[in-house]
C-alpha cells in the first residue's frame, strides 16, 4: 500500500500569525513538490530517450549481423565477392567498435553513480554491476549483454526514485555502537532515520556515498512517519526538512 508522507503538517492555527506561518509552509511544500515533479519528469524522459537509442542500436547490430552472415555465405560460393565481404567486415568492425565505445561510456557513468545510490537499491543492482566488464577493451561479454545490464540498472534506479521506501538498517550512531534503525528514503534525494531510543538523523547523497548527520529534533516526526508507513497510524501530513541540491 503506498502511503503519502508529505513534508508539512499541523493542526489549523487559531491566530493570524499561525495562519500566515502555515501558508508559508504550504507554499514551500508546493514549491518543493513542483521541483521534485520536474526532476522525476526529466529522469523519465532521459530514460525513455536512452531506451529508444538502445533499441535502435540493437536493431542496427542485428541487421549488420544478418548482412555479414549473408555476405559470408555468398563469399563462400563466389570468390568474386570475397573482396566485398572483406570490406563489409571492416565496416561492421568499425560499427561494432563505435557501439562498444558508446556502451563503455554508459558503463563508466553508471559506475560513477553507484556510490550515490541508497543502500537498498545498490543491493538490488549489485549483481548487474558485477556483470559489467572491468576492462571494456578486453572482455568476452557481448554488447547485447552489456546493454541489458545497463538497462536493468536504470530500471531499478528509476523505480526507487519514484517511491518512498522504508527499510531496517544498522547504523553507527553518536554512541559509537552499531544500532538498528528505521530509515525512510524519499527517492534518491533524501532519507531520515530513527532508532528505538529516539536517535534521529538525516541522510543525503554525496560524491563518495551518503552523508548522514544527527538531527535529534526530528525524532518525533520521523517516528510518526514510520508508524504511518507501517499502517500503525492514520495518514497525515508530517513536517520533515528537505534540502534541494
């Protein structure tokens, strides 16, 4: 069951100042939702464009392989066509090299993205990352298999980015002891955690991985959001800070 965990809440105010404050919070929340919606739309459009390009490349590879097979057969039957087969093979080699180079670029981009992925989605795509060749110049993995790995990773990342995900993790807190916490990931951009003892914090993706910082004042709200996601409390607006990077 999908549960909406918005970024503001509160009972109706009884004073003019409270009403004004609530309106400002609502305006900021609406602005944040618009930003997140644009980012999600841009991500989806980019995924669709990439998928279309991959389909085109796959079609070109299949067509070139069929032509090569036909030319090889004809060349075996007629020595006159051997020269044509040789030229076509060179053309195919050039085309394959171009596709391989493009695929290697996609793989490099995904490897640079890997540290910025939340741990739950990293665990899902780790097998696909493991199938990516360490050295694209010297590998027996076919181009088609490499493209399938790329598409699989992008699909999982896109799915996670469009959801609110709650997981149980072990995190080392201020006490220095590993502690089990409930973590709420808001797509790929933000996360909040709370421990059974009420230790809370916020996480955001960094260049070398996710950066986590304590935020004790958020403990009540994060706890309430966890209970809503567990269906232990009725859905409502819960105020949680969001930093747009």
